C-alpha cells in the first residue's frame, strides 16, 4: 500500500486555541489513566487538549457500537425512532485505533445507529508512545477519523477535519504522510489463508484451548471485534424492544443456532475461528487482516495467549 500524502496545516497559538475551543465545546472524551492504573475513555474535564495519545483499555468502538443499545421499540402501536445522538469528540487516540475505526466503518457501512454516531463525531488522533506489546503497521489499512495533531502541525483526515482547521485559521502546508511511530523490533508473522484453513487439525489448537478460559476478554478489548447479538423482549401487551448487545466468539453459546446445533462446540474450534476472522476477514473485508497490532489482547489475556504467536508457530513448525 503506497503511503498517502494528506493535507497538512501549521497551527499558530491562536488557531490552536480556536481548535481547542471547537473540540471542547462538544462533549469530548479522551483516554485517561485512572487512579487504579487503567486507561479508560473519560470525559475531558478541562478545555485544554491532551498532547499525546494513549491506548484505552476498552477502545473507541464502545462509543460507536455501545455494549448494549436499544435499536427500536414498538409500544402502544408506535415504532420509536432511533434517538439522534448528541455531537461528540474523541481526542488523543492512537493511529492504530484510526485504522480499527476504518475497519468498523466498512463493517457497519449500512448500519443506521452506527452511521448516525459516526456522522456526529469528531475523532482526533495524536502521536503515541508505543508499548512493548505494540505491533502496528502503517501499511495495513487506511485510517478513518478527522484530524491528527502533533503540537503545531495538523493533518486533515476528512472533509470535516479540513473545514475545521481552515475555520480555526490554520495555515496550509505541503501534503505529507502521517508521522507514524517507528516500527517496533517485533515483526508480525506471515500466515497464508491456505495455511490456516488446512490447520484445523493441528495440535496447537487443542494445546492452546486447554489454557484458554473462554473469558472473552481478548475480544472485548479488541478494537476490530464487533460480534453482536439481537434480543427481542416482548411483553403481554404486545410491546417489543429490540436490543443489540456485544457478543463474543469465545463464548460457548456463540455459534449455537435455532434447533440446538452448535457450529463451534469446542474451545479449539472457537480459537481457530477467531484467528481466521481476525486475520482474513469476511464478506467485503475478505483478505483484509483486521488486527491493527494494538496489543490489547496480549495485555489482557490472563493466560498469555497471543494470536501472532499461534500464527508464527503454524507458519514455522508446519501443521503437526
Ligand atoms: S492486537 Fe489483539 S486486540 Fe489489538 S487488533 Fe490485534 S487481535 Fe485485536
Ligand atoms: S483472553 Fe485469553 S483466556 Fe480469555 S478468551 Fe481470550 S485467549 Fe482465552
């Protein structure tokens, strides 16, 4: 993938102040480290923009695809409208999370609640300090979002971001690529789809599945995991509420369908499925590696399971 040149701008003190005002006039969220040491997306409590990005424990996806939401209800003969979300901003997100946002934008391209939230959001990325777990790759996929801010320099990532910078009086500079952090020492292993498909009986699945607790934490924190379940709650008066809730491919019930058949009854099947979905995508995203290398799953797994390590082992040791 050729690295894109993007419109960039120079910010003076006054244009930066105008930008900070524009962002903080919205309901703004930012990743902040809490007193318990966890980094969470929290409301920005000052009118000062952060200067650096942090990787929040639960990523950006929760603002666009909430863990639980009402999609519609039918009560007293009336369908309810999906509520129009308030405009909001998210500032201080790392570039790998903007790749994950691009990925979700493709998955939910025709999903009204998701698109409404996206249309009302302003997403601002900033430089990050890579952690030991990070394996981001600027070539992996495009980024979504609106702005990238690096002190006195800004990049416009969307027409809305471009318009905002101009409105704040930023001065146009030459188009240039985004300043990604330098690649870490670890390289992502290369595994072909064919290798993965023919590995269904490899011993590594059963061995790893013996350690896996099916807790689902890796999928919950993954910025590109998006499985959900739909639940209709019906009442005797005929009213119905349709809820959408996060689901998780590690959960035992995930692949169970009407009639009781379970497509992935064993934990080893579920592990294989997760790796296949993550690295080789489905539908319009088939062939797209959906792992942005943020390292969240490695950090959170209580038994140190690492998808890249499984891929490396399958690639190096063959399918024994
Ligand atoms: S590193 Fe883990 S959590 Fe991050 S995108 Fe890849 S699979 Fe998801
Ligand atoms: S976090 Fe680890 S133990 Fe939990 S489901 Fe994921 S791989 Fe299994």
